[in-house]
C-alpha cells in the first residue's frame, strides 16, 4: 500500500517506550460527498474506522469499525487499498506514539444499521453525515475545539484527516462519479 504522507512531530525521546495503534478508515462516496463521522460535542469530522483488535486483518477491521461507528455495512468485495499515513509523536503514556492509519476505498449497502458506539464515541455524540470534503475541512479548521484542544494527539488526528480529505478530493471525487 502506498504511503500518502508521514506526520513526524519529532517531539519524542528516541530509544524509549513505543505505543502502537494501527487503524483503518473507510472512504465511502455518495453523490460527490463522503460518509463522515461528525462529533456533535466537539464539532469535527473524521472518516469512519478505528483500531485493529488482536490478529484481525485490515479488511475485517474495516467492515467491523465502519459498521460500529456509522451503521454502514461495507461490501467486502468493493474494498480497494487507497494508502496509509504514519504518525509519530510523543505519546500520552509512552515516549513514542506510532499510529499507522490504513485507508480503503469501499462501497456500502443502502441500508444503514444501528451504530454500536464505544463510551467515548457516545459521549462525543458520533453521527453519520454525508458531507463534501471541503465542508469537513472547513469545520475541522474553523471549529474552536482545534485551537483550544490541549491534546496534541487530537490535533494530530484532525491534521491527518484534513490532509487525507485533500487527497481524496483531488484523486477520487474529481475522477470518479458514484
């Protein structure tokens, strides 16, 4: 899978403890819009997905996480690699936090099922919305959560999603009509 970009904050101690969190994200289009998770509490957008559990393969994680967060059922035969982003920075508990985010183009069935959110996702009031990448990026940049967040990792997530959305806008939405 191709590397889309690297985010290396260089704010960590080399040779120290390392925490890893590989995750997957789904890029699902509908009429020039993307399926996005909107945090109503903090007013930001992210692509649906989440962390790999145990020895789960990337595709199985994608299907499970997209369904849990959004209620969308990914059609497994439609999954195509898009790219990955590696993020390296000082962790909350470890010297180095390494996250690899694997992005996949995929389609979902028309039926939207019930979400199965984690506690923090419920607290943040995650909802599925179909929005243009421009709208998601604008909200992510303009919302006051970004400036006020004391969590460097949270700001890194928003930065990563915005950069991926720019690539999706250029490479997917301008060339493909679903």
